[in-house]
């Protein structure tokens, strides 16, 4: 008598929201994150690496800290267990990185980026250009092949690939930061405990979760091509472009993830803790404060410089060894289409700046209104006449 063949059915695939829950919880075991939105965001970012072929943008992930030993490398080490074709490296020329991406798919996990972008770092402009351009699918870098004798061919190499970058705070160019979701990591307190990282054990434990993540994420890839998720209030332009892929994935996952992803998005977009403004934005902010305190819509340049140079926590007294003067002030504000004009203050005519528009320039109020890191002033911006 022949024994009946016993068929064991394959286990049903887990729904997306449960898989993302597992990834989030696994991530949280090894890092003391500064807030609750970090691990969910990372789970979504890892998921997006599996479907990057179906996306138009791939947000950069930046891990920064004020001091070494704050857990940046650990986040990358865990990330390599959940991202598609992870390539963890500490350096690399632009030419090498471009070739690696072109031969992809690949997820770049780049540690110690401060050594690449620090002053004097070799080839940093080419690496910066590759990381900037590779944020969008359409970007390529032209490379010549051959010689004059055999003929020169131009290869247009694709540079679109997910990239996570870890380094000390302030080391990355602004052009990369504006394309990134940034976690500002801190050293663990003595009462903050995480699990030890042993690569073989972690790889073994992560494998089934990674396999489930890959299977689920790739199954929704084509649907993501047409996704147009609703963004949280106030998330527009570049910020929306960065977060759309992650929120679309969260919507596909279901469960609590649509709400969780939008809460994380709002936090990362609107929270500016640890973010150093550009020199121009800081200047606009300090001028806004001065004009608000003075309760006026016009000030002479001499008065403005006197105030700026009196600020202890500002850079104006030492700009690469030189103090801010009228010429440098005009140059910095000129980038925002704000120029000095002759104004009368307390009966005296002299060069200065006004908040309102006139025939010569747009006025400081226009610049204040265009930069979201600089709140609108409260008063002092009336439509007067110079």
C-alpha cells in the first residue's frame, strides 16, 4: 500500500504592515534613537531600496552626530541586512562609485563622509555631484571610452541609487542635505541600553525578515509608479519629493503605517533641531530680529553693522578672519535680491536697508517671506517710502 503524499502548504505571506513592524522593531534593538520617528522612517527607507527601480526619486539618508561614537556606523551595519544589494564603504572615488552604481542595482552605505567632504578632501566635488544627481532617476554622468586612434565613445552612466551617508555634523554640503532625511544621533546615556551587535547572529536573525520585506516590497513596485500620496500639511516642493516614495510605501502597507509615516514626515520636515542654517539665512534671521526690536522699516548700514557685530553667538565678527563690513553685507544680501538704498533715519540720509519694495530692490520682507526657516517678522515691515 502506497502512503499518501503529504503536501505541506507554504506559509501565507505576511501583510506589509506586519513586515514593516518587524523591521522597525529589529532596528530599534541596536540603537538609542533620539525620538520615536527614527525607526519607522528607517524601516520605510530600507523598504524603498527594493523598489527604487519603480521610483523617480530616492531620498538620501543622512546620519550625523556632534561627536564620534554616537551610533552612526551601527545604523549602517544594521541597514545592510535590510537593504537591496548593500555596499558598505568608508571612501571611494567618484569614478569608482559611478561604475558600481551603473553595474547595479546597489544601495550605497557610505560611512565617515566627513573624511571625504572635509576641507581638502580629494575629489569631493565629483562625489558630491554624483550624490546630488543620483537623487533622481533621469541623472547620468558621461564617461569617455576609447582613444583618438580607435575612436572615442561617450557612455552615459546612470547614477540613480539609494544612498545612506554617515558623518560628523556639518560635514556634508547643503546640496546633499536638502535632498536628505537626517537623523541627528547622540551618544547614549548610561541608562539607555541597546543589544550588542554580533554580525553572524544578526545576519541569521534578520534573514527571514529581509526575505519577507523583499518579497512584499517587490510585489508592490509597479503600483508605486502611479502613486500620488497625500502629503501632510506644509510638506511641499523638495520636502514632498523626498517623502513621497516612503509615504506611498506606507499607504501600500496599510495598518497604522499611513498615519505613522505622515507623523514621521511632519517631524523630520518641520523639526530643525541640530540643523545649522546657511550664512545667508542666519543673516536674514538676525536682521529680522533687529528690525523687529527697532520697530522700523528702515535702518542705516552703520546701525545694522553695529548690531550684528555685537552678537556674541553669531559669526559676523570673524568671517574667515575678517569682520563683516558694508561691502560684504551688500554681497550677502544681494544673493536674495536685496540691495542698499539711501534712506532717511532721524533726519539723516545715508545708505541702508528697508523692509519694503521700491524701484531699487525687493526689500527685506520679501526675503524673509521666501525662506521657511526664517519666520515672518512681527511688525516693522510697513509699506513706507525711502
